[in-house]
C-alpha cells in the first residue's frame, strides 16, 4: 500500500480519510464490513493514533462509517437522498 505523502500540504488525516473513502466507494469495503482498527491503520500508514482517529471520526460524521462500542467501526449502508 502506497504510504501517505508526509511532505504534502494536505494534512495526513485528510489523506487517510481520502484513502478510506476510496475503499468504500470502490467496493473494496462493502456495507456492514468491519474496517481496520485505529492501531492497524497506524501501522499500515505510519501515522499517529490521533491522525487515524480524526480520519475515522470525520467519516463517521459524514455517515460513511459507524461505530459500535466494544465491536469496532463498520461501513455504513449508503443513504439515498431525494
């Protein structure tokens, strides 16, 4: 997996958020799939826990992910807007 660009003007959490969002949109992660933990994302992308947490939190706020305490973070079902 290609590492995040440490020298970019784009914050690392935003780069990570884009990567995670791309996995959802491409279908690599399907609705109800459990995603990698913050610790796994930290190791994969070599980022801090805060960076991983912020990227996930923004996707939760956007409705692309949801959390279940003690179970993990999951891909949300797409919402259709009229």
